[in-house]
């Protein structure tokens, strides 16, 4: 189900309210909580990034409620929507988080998805960072229905509707054969982040069902409920785990005004993907 920042979380498989469709991550501070980077000017290449989340009392927060197995989900993406990384920093006892990122020159947006123990609900905070060097912005990838990473192909079906919940189904295959043994990743068979093109408004969505619930198959299909806050263009980033490796594919999607159940074709995706082992290091 959709996990909308600032709204009550709905559990996997629950059919309760979706909450509002307000995007998160547009503010560095919300409800008294602030995302603070040790440096907002960074160098290109692989490097550690350190930060903290301060609370209403101005002190670094050290108590969080885990959401999808982690106290904090950290998303890094360049402002042109390239370079997506979903990582899990480690926190010291004083509340300073550290994580390794691989950064190209350009303007970046970092997101911290959190549930402070003293706060009622999840928050997504966002902050800009500048990476020095010659910036060569990439054009927005074209809309298409298929994305690839290595030998894997992911097909996206469904319509993203403004202000209305709709189902998106992603089907994973490898070398032309359906993948039926996806491995759980963050208590799900897939993890999807959506960003609104233009301001990178952040929507965190999660699949219907959960591993081990007796009803959710480990592929090839992963179904998500999503709500677009407005009409427009969005970027979707799917993380899935197979053979011990987390892989990422990305899609460009435009909202549709088609009624649910109509036969409008899928409004999706660029054929971009990546695979990485780095998520496991932060578990």
C-alpha cells in the first residue's frame, strides 16, 4: 500500500484509506524535524556522506521506529532524475548517520524517510547538495513500457491517475523467462519510489501483500497501489532482489485521465537499470 509521508501508515495488504496524495521531501524541515548535512558541497566519486536529523528540541534524534526493516531510508538522485540510489546509512549513538554514495557532478536531492519515535507517523525530509565538476544534465528518458537491467526485463502495466489510487503491476523476467523466486527485500518483493518531475516531490509506495503472508507469490508480478498528487510526469524506481543482488530499474510515467479498468496502454518507462550489492552492507 502507499506509504504517504505525514499520513498514517497502512500495512502491507491492508485495504484501508490511502491518506492524502501530498508529496513529501519538498521541505528540509517538517513538524519540527530537520535534515542537516555536514556538507552540502561534495566532490564527485564514491565518498561518505554524513548527516543528522534534529528534533523539535534542536538535538539529533536517536530513536526511530523501523519502517520496512530500517530506521531510515536514504534516497539520492540528481536533479535531472539520474543517478538514483536507495541506501541505508548507519547511525552512531550521538545520532550522526553515515553512508557511502557514488556522486556525479551536478545538483542533487537527498531524501530521508523516517518515523521518529516521538512523532505520530512517517516523514520524508529533503535537502539539496551540490557536487563540484562539469555538469552534463541528461534529458528525461522517453516513456516506454519496458525497462532492462542486465539479463532482467521488467514490464510495467497500469495507469497512474492524479488524485486517485490505482494499481501498477511490474512483471520481472530473466532471459525471457518469468522470475518466480524473487527474494524479500525490505519486507517486500519490490520497493518502489516515485518522484514528480519538475520538483522531485516524493511518493513512497509499497506492494500489495507481503512475503510469507500465504497469498503473495515471489514473482513474476509485483503489484503496487499508487496515487499521483497531480497530473504530470513521474519517475519510478523499482528495487528488487534476485540471486542475492538488489537491482534497480527506472521508468518515466505520465499520468492518465483514463477511467480505472479502461484499455489505455501502459504509460511507462525508460529502459534504464542498475545492479548493486551495496544495500546489504548497511543491514
